[in-house]
C-alpha cells in the first residue's frame, strides 16, 4: 500500500468493496459517464479506479484497449486488472499519475477527490495527461444530505459516541460549487456542475451491516475499530433508525459532479 492517507482504508477485496460501496458506485458510473459525454472512439483514464466500477462502464463503451486506470491500493488495482482484461491498470495516485502527457480524451475521478491529499496537484496532473480540449470530470458524494447510507451510519454512530469521526465534517468537495471552484482555480474551461442520483436495494439489514463490517473507507474503518459491545450498540441503533426493516429496503445517494474542458 502506498503511503496515501485516503488509500489505507481501501485494502480490501473487490467483492467486499462491492457489498459496501460498489453497489452504489456501479450505477453512479453510468450517470457519470453520461455527464462527461463519454462516447465511442475516445480514450479514457479512470483515476482512483478501486475494483473498477467506472472502468467497467468505460470498457463497455470504449473497448478495453482505449481504457486505462490507476489506484494506490494494490488490492484494488489487482482486482480491477483481473476483472477487466486488456485495460492498462497501474498502481498510482492522482497527484502523480503514472501515464504519459496529452494521452486521454477523458480523465475521470469517481468518489476520489475527497481522499486526495493535494487536490490542486491532482488537477494539474489531470490536465497534463488529458489531451488539449479533452474532458476532465470528478464526482463525490454529497455529504450534507445526499448519501443516505453513510448519513444514517454516522448519525447512529454519533448517537452512541459523540466523538465519532463523521466524514461529512471533514470530507471536501461534497457541497454545491466546491468541485467547480477547484476546477476554475486550476484554469479548466467551462466547468459545469450536475447532480447525479442512484439507489441501492438491500435484501435485509444484515446485508447493509456486513458491508459496513468489511472495514472499508472511513465508516467501515470506524465500525471495525469499535469494541464488540459498542459495535453491537451501533448495530442496534442503526437498525432502529432505519425503522427495524424486516424485508428488502432501498437507500438513495446523491453525488455532486463537475465536468470541464482541459486547456
Ligand atoms: C470510494 S473509493 C472509489 C473507487 C471507485 N472509483 C468507485 O467509484 O467505486 C476511493 C478510491 O480512491 C482511492 N484513492 C485514495 N487516495 C487516492 C489518491 N491520492 N489518488 C488516487 N486514488 C486515491 C482509494 O484507493 C479508493 O480506491
């Protein structure tokens, strides 16, 4: 694992990521690719690919030979590589992309910018690897009110532990205008913000809980750090807050998305 703060909690299998977050990021990737205007004939880079939610959509639209991806988590890079044969998947971070200058028509980062320690350096790198006039896009969960699963989790956590590290307090770019602001400061042209919405359905509460117990991302890391009695308390609180579901239930998620043109 590279020494990247945000990547330390992403040392997991593709399957466990999917049960926690991939179930949202796969449908999100369809909307994000539409918002960025991905179309046949283009080449694309998926920055912070994880196990490949967006890589899969790009491969389906562009063909594996036109898609590249990178992630600082070796486990995720390997999962993406094995899922999408023929895609050029490298180990690397947004701030120092392991790709050539002026190479891609599309440089996209889905659910990544809030984990990047130097966002301005990352955008500089996006511009460097994009061909002039290419598209640069990023999307992140709206942490104010848009990502129900994480919001419900942190509300339950704060109820039993007021010091719980609610990621909405620290995560960047999840509020309206913040991504566009970052793009404008980096000199990108015509930045445009849109809102992306997805829904995920759980067969039962245990399906949601087991995803959280996989220890992925800030929520999962906090969940598995608790003592068994505290974790049980959190489980009961979350179950209660969700209305004690005894059958399938759905949670929605909203992402802020910005797309712009490389100079
Ligand atoms: C929430 S996951 C999103 C994964 C994937 N893009 C998706 O939509 O499912 C965040 C990803 O960002 C990666 N990451 C963390 N810090 C990064 C950095 N500095 N540069 C690039 N990726 C980073 C993590 O390893 C992880 O795969």
